[in-house]
C-alpha cells in the first residue's frame, strides 16, 4: 500500500524536474516528452489508487431470531464480528444457533414431534486491491442428524470508472446425512456458481442482475419423510442429482426525500421441473436523524416437481410428498426499524434494530390429512438485534 | 443414404459469435462514466444498498431456503440444512 501510494508522488516530482530541465537547456523535445509521459503515468497511478474499492465496515452484531409457522418454531441467538487489519484485509466470524421444535403437519400426521439444535460457524476473509475485492469463506453447520461444510470464493471488480461492478463466485459444499437410531448413512455434495453485475444507471438509480447455478449430487431428501401411493405411506424416493438456475434482477431508486424504493424479480428453474417466480417491492425512509424504517411486500409462487404427488395413483421410480416441492404460493409483508442509539462521528455508532414479517403459505396440491382440506398456514418471523459499526 | 447435413449456424455458435462481436464493439469504444464520482453521494447512502445487515439477511434466506423449492441468486447464503 505504502509503496503504491508513494509511486505517483515520486513520478510527479520527476515530471516537475524534467520540465524544469527542458526549459533550462533548450532541449525541449526529449525532456518534455519524457516529462509528459511521466506526468500521465503519475496521473493514472494516483487515479487508480484513489478509486480503490473499500473494505467492508468494521462491525459487530448480536441478534435474537424467531420463526413460528406451520407447527415449527425455531429461535436462537446469532453473532457476527468483522474487523479490518492494515486497511487491506477484513476478517469476519459468525456464530448462529437454531433451536428447532418441530410439530409440523408431516410430523403430526406421520411421526412424533421433536426438538433439536443446529449450530453454524462461518469464517471469512475480505481482501481489496485497487478496484477488485476478493472474499474467501468457510462454514460448518451441524445438527444431530445432518452436517454441512462449505468453502467459497467471490471476486468482484469495478469497471467503467466504477459505474459497473462485475462479480464471480464459487462455493463447494459437503453434507453428511444421518438418521436418529442409525447414524450417518449417506452424503451429498453441492456446487454453486455465481455471476453478477451491478450498474449505476443515474445519480439516483442502481440496478443489478445476478445468476446462480447450483448442482447437487447425493442423498437429497429426508429419511423421515413419507410419500403416499394409493393412500399408503411409503418412504420418499428422490433423484440423487439436481441442477437449478436462478436469475434475479433488482433495481433501487432514491426518491429524493431521504427515501428509496426498490423492486426485485427472480425466476428459478431446475431439472426436477420446479419453476418459480419471486417478486418483492420495498420502501425505505429516514424519520429524523435517528430512525430508519423499511416496509416490503414479497410474493412467491412455484409449480411442483415432476415426481411430487399428494397421493400417487401409479408406482414410479421417484416419489415425494415434500411440501417444499409442491405447488404453492406465499405472501409476505414485512417491516424493519433501525434506531441510532449512540453516534460519535468518525468513531462509532450503535443501532438498535427490529424486523417483523408475517407470511401466508397456501398449497394447491397438498392435503391436510387431518380434515381433507387443502393445507395452508401463517408464519411469523421476528428479529431483534444490536449492531455496532466502528 | 445421404450423410446428415451440418447445421449452418448452431444456436451455441450464434450466441458465442454475438458475444464476441459485443466484446469487440465494447473494446472499440471508450466508455466514459456518465455518472461522475462526485454525483454518487446519494448512491452511497445505506438506504440504497441491496443488503444492509448481513446477519439479518442470512436468517431470512435460511427461513426461505428450507421452505421454498427455489434457491440462489440473492447474494446471500442461508447456510446448513435444518430441514430434516
């Protein structure tokens, strides 16, 4: 960093010295040409250094999260700490705990309610050089009957004078699948490839396009879940491979009164023949100097997997009655509030945050076996967290 | 029996040719940034970020990934399974 920032200054000094020499000795051409070349090089280098991408802000977050919907409750704490070193590298670490109490419709109609805990640790390192940023990360998630490890790298580069940021990413993940009473009996591998671009359109409008392809290989279902064939319960049978693709477009615009509006659309398709669309609209606004509020509306719709059936009327190689693979819609209405509790400009800021979302899931081909009606449920998602930037 | 005729312009070759032409065109142009750095003050405001709080986004992403068939392209990784 120091050597890079001194170089333009050194070149500028040589530029001045050569110009002076050219003026004194009347040998204008070679000295002047060399002086101008050095001047241009110094300008380019200093411009390049000044336009450097910034490291993420140092911050610490402590959160309590809660989910309640369809008989499942999951809650717990989460912590994230991020700190930069020598203005070149930023290290981050997070810990996430999910305490799950499951009495979902699958469980109450075919098994017994249960409780379990999932722990997840993530370590990350961000490095910036000029207009590029590189992030490497690794994660480890464990619960009694499932473990997941992953490693990933993301690279982003600003081009066209910082108007466009292009990004590439890759994540590889390894899971172990288990079952209570049996232990770990199978595995799954995942590959994720990301490509994205963020574009400044005007001084008030930003747009981004992101594409991600995910491939899976291994045991991709649940050993506890059952399907129905001719009304009888049979263990579900999923294909051992899956490849999906998603394309997401986002736009966000400053409305001019310390508020902003955003719109998002994602189209998803995969080799299991699931198709889905997600639409989200959000509005953010400052209230005074201390409050920031957000409200959003989210709509999600998907068409079922090829081998999904509520009650199959034929024997097939693959069969599943997993609600996640059925045809359903969901609507979500959410709000977030951030309050700046303490701010010392240039030093630190502490914010108190809250988020609440209410969502409704409506299934078109999943029957509630208790009363024969089409299944639907409401869910509540709550987050309360303190964030400090320093 | 006649040998099958080669396709004149297979779809992938057309896409590749179009992409190369586009890259060539872009390389030939010098695109000047039409929004100058000093005009980007509003874009730097936190309300203009697609993702403001990583931990909060991670939780929402996880809740959705274990309930919906769709995944990916959100810029956030929900992590783990939690789906058994």
